[in-house]
């Protein structure tokens, strides 16, 4: 019997959705191993969080009240002690930005093999984990030839658990060594305000690394003008300083839900998709038929943007800039 | 001060490729400096330009082929490079996060840096884990997904912004020595100048075997095994518009007009 421990996530007083997805991912594994599903709630208002996490499928919830906001030193120490105490076989942590900041440390502290960014897992005596490589162009199966392991779980892959649970909620007294806390969160800042709010737009023309150079951007701007759309982009375009941060769609940018999203020269990396998968109609223009953007596009043009975009501008009666 | 940057050479897959025997054949792969490590190298080189006496060392686990990529980081301003490789690593079935962090930990032990910068993730494997795993092994403090860094060398504190989801940044003080995993966009990586490229040829690039860094071959053994690789099945049925670019454009335009989202 192998028990499963999931870790929930909260920020600035609120549980994040991924916490409820962790319940589904953890329950699925616990059903296959025949073990119990434990959930850890660490720092902040743990009692309120515990009540909210008490959804269908959770057997036990352990609250650890040290700390307010997320701190990886507290999380690492607390989880090392809790996993040892419960003797759990599998520790599941969100593959979120904060997950990236403590999952490898927890795996190391517990001497567990670590498989990150799982999109599926199955257990049949041995644990098998599915994860992507090469920007989502291939999937791989990783077999875990060990009785114990740590996994990080890709957000938005599993459904959120709902329904009232009947978990035992208990306090776990972790012995936190204060001298080992060598990082301090001093505040939060909102990045990217500014002139436009791309999340309000009905039609987004979104440009990615396929544009190659800043000098080519006027081509896309001409299309935006001819269609009266709004311009957005993937991350590299913002990283390069070609567009301001408020134009970025994705995990670390904005979540958008327009009627039409036209992705031009964008591969469809998971962190980009996190920001636009809710668009009503998705159109991709990409020379690479294997690009993951085609997994969710309703319509596609497998052709060179430098040929298609000028044709589109003319179609809408705009003028193609000299380049 | 010594800054060590972990630098991965990553593989990119051509548009058209085949998976056979659970592998992508070499002919479909091209190799390049990992995007996130490019930003990490730039951050280190900028530190060396701002502060007195900063030495920037890159550390790579990689075959001889990766020396071209490593030279590129030297051309961009790193002072010297360490490349770890030998037959045992070459023949490892699956070089997992733990093994890589063990190898890098041994290099850190030799070099004794004040600061280690790594990338948030490698573009090909995308584990997103090596830096923090390394930190825990060597007993350094750490911070993941850093998109702003101010270093107080004398005070022994790195004030960083960690880029969280949804445009929120966490401001954190981290005691040094530390490992920071660097997020893209933190700076503007420079291109290597011709002069830099010439100078890079003369900079030290030491190749170290497991024995050189006092490790046994079992460090590359792993309880993990990659048992299959395949192209994922598409979950959607995309309607592909075909024809000349004009034909394709016309079909897209029709859709937008029919939806009533454009007037033109
Ligand atoms: C913690 C974290 C957070 C992140 N947050 C975000 C985020 O919020 N938003 C985001 O977008 N990314 C984010 N990323 C980055 C993400 O992983 C990808 O690196 C990024 O989305 C890739 O952008 P892209 O698709 O424009 O570039 P690429 O992946 O390089 O794709 C370019 C595409 O253009 C196509 N192309 C090239 N030339 C042409 C042409 N002439 N005509 C047509 N097509 C062409 C190529 O086939 C390719 O598919 C994040 C990463 C991390 C680690
Ligand atoms: N083979 C390698 N050699 C040196 N550094 C590496 C290697 N693989 C990964 N890294 C470092 O670890 C970071 C995260 O990689 P990963 O955990 O594989 O996603 C990379 O950005 C590199 O800085």
C-alpha cells in the first residue's frame, strides 16, 4: 500500500486552482496504488484553506501553520518531516513557479527520484509518468524503478476536484529550524500595467518568435490595423523588448478569451497556451505542422507568415509596408 | 568574487522529423545554447562589468560537440569554462536531474563560487529542476525564476524578483552564497563580437572526467528510465486551409467576415 501526499498552493490569502487539480491527480494515483490520499496545507490561514481543500477524494489533510506567504525553506523542511512521518511513497507538487522553487529541494531532502511536469501517470506495480520534451513536439514515458518518488504535476491538465470531502483534518507540528530560513519575501509587485488591456479584445492578432526581427513588426501592425484587431504576442517578443509586457499572453502574462485568436509564428508552448486556450476560435499560421499550437487550433495555415500576412492585409484592403 | 553559470547545450528538432526506436535521429536535431542560460551568462557578465574582480566560469555537462556552444559563452564574456564528460556519462541510459545536479555539485565544490546562476529550464528536457536540486545538494540558499537581480556583495544578500504567474512578481532577499535560476527577459543578451570570438579561442576550457571531480561511475545510474518516445496524438481536428497564400488568406478572411468580427 503506497500512500500519496499532495501539496496545495496559495498566494496572498487565496488557494490557487492548481490545488484542486492536485486532488484529482493524487486521487487517481492513490486509487491505483491502493493507498490513501494526504494533502498538505502549509503557511497562512491554514484552517480556512484546509476546509476549502476538503473535497471529494481527500483522506487526510495536514495543516502546518508556520509562515504566512510561501517560503521555500519552510516548505522544504515541513514536507521532509511530514512525508517521513506519514511514510508516504509519492509526493506530488504543482509544476507552478513556486513548485519549481521547492520540489527539487524536497526530492533531494527525501532522497527521492524526481520527475517533473507530468501530464499523465499510471501505476501497475511500477509508476510510469508521461512528460513532454522538445517544446511539446514529443511525449516520453518515464518508468520509475523505485518504490518512492516525487512528481511535479502540470497545471490545468487534471480537472479540479469538487464535492464535499470527509477528510480528517489535523495539525502537524513541524520543527522548523529558523536559522535555516535564509530567504525572506519582502513584498509583491504587479508588472505590466499600461495603455491597452489585451484581455478586453474581441480579436487578437498575436505574434511570436516567427517574426524573427523587430524590423518585421510593421507587417503585423498593418494586419492589426486592417482588421481593426488588437496586437498581442508570445513571450520572446516581449523578452526582446519589441513589445511592452502588457501585450504578453500566457502563464506569466495575461489570460485572454477573445472571440478569435490568430497565432502567427507561435509554437504553442504550454506556458503560452495557459493564456489563450479559452479563446473561442483559434487560428494558427505556422510553417511547422508539428507545432503544438495545432493541437488546439480550429483552423490552420501551414505556410510562411511572410507570404500569408501580406496576402491577408490586401484581402482586408490595407497597405503592405515596404520591408 | 566568483560566479559560476551552469550552461546547457540543448537540441532543437527540425520541422519534419521521425521518432524511431524511441529516439529522434541526429539528422533531425540542431544544437544551440539554451535560451535561459544565455540570459544567465549575460547576467553574470554584467555583474563582472559592474563589480571589481569578478570571475565568470561556465560549467557544462556535455560531449565534445558542446564546445562550440561553450566557446560562444566565452566570446560573450565568460572568463573560462569547465566541461564534464567521460565514457561513463556518455553511456548512461538516462541522465536524470539528480545525476546532473551531483555532477554540477562536484564542480561547485572544486570552484567554490560565491554565486551560481542557472537557467529556469532547458529548452529540450524542460525539467525546470537542476538549479534548485544543485542548491540543496551544496547547501546554498536559492531562488527560482528570477527576472531581476540586485546583488549586495558586502552584505551577502541578493535581492531578487521571482516572476510568479499572472504578472505578479515576488520580491525576496536571499542570503548568498546562492543558486539563482534565471528567467528569460531579465536582460538583453549580447551578441558575441568578432573580437570576443577571437579572444574566446584563447580562454581556458577544461575537460573534467568523473575521476577528475572525485566521483564514481555510479553517480550516473538512475532509478528512472525513458521507456518510450512518440509524437503526441493531436487532440483537436484542425481544419487546414490550403492553396496559395492568397487562397489561404481568402479563407481566413471569409471566416472573420462570417463571424462578423471584421467589417473590411
Ligand atoms: C516559467 C515560465 C513562464 C513562461 N511564461 C510564458 C508566457 O507567459 N507566455 C509565453 O508566450 N511564453 C512563456 N514562456 C516561454 C515558453 O516556454 C516558450 O519559450 C515561448 O512561448 C515560445 O514562444 P514562441 O512560440 O513565440 O517561439 P518558438 O517556440 O520559438 O516558436 C516559433 C514558431 O514560429 C514558427 N515559425 C518560424 N518562422 C515562421 C514563418 N516564417 N512563418 C510561420 N511560422 C514560422 C516556428 O515553426 C515555431 O513554431 C514561459 C516559460 C517559462 C519557463
Ligand atoms: N547538461 C547540462 N550542463 C550544464 N548545465 C545544465 C545541464 N542541463 C541543465 N543544466 C542547467 O540547469 C538548468 C535547468 O535545466 P533543466 O532542469 O534540465 O530544465 C539549465 O538552464 C542549465 O543552467
